[in-house]
């Protein structure tokens, strides 16, 4: 099982990873890694409120208390459903 966190924007991602892992993620194309076990997927989501795409990052890692079994279900969420999730870190 996995724990996940949606993060909007590269600056928010880097700030979060520096606090949590003491390093920034390393990417090859749209998939990155940070720390010893966390992975990051770069995904572009359509924002209805601004009528444009925004860069979102899905950070995930295996965890004994994780609640997500399949990452692909999470990857395909809309921006509006990500925004409704209180654990998401969004640009204000």
C-alpha cells in the first residue's frame, strides 16, 4: 500500500522535499525520485478556473499505513478532486 500527496508547482515540490527528505527530486522525463523510497510523477492537469494546464506532482511511497493500492487511480484524478483533498499542497 502507498501514501500519496499531490503538489502543485515545482517550487512547492522542491520546498516540500527539502523539508521532508533534505534533497530535491531528480527527474528523468516525467518520473522522478527523492529520498530512498519516494517516487514522483509529473502530470499536467486542466484547471477550469484559469482555463489552462498546471503542472502537478504526485509524490508517493510504500508505507505500512498506506491507504492507496493502485497509483493509476490517483494519477487520473481531476484538478477539482485534487483541490478538494485537504492533504494536497496547492499554489495559492
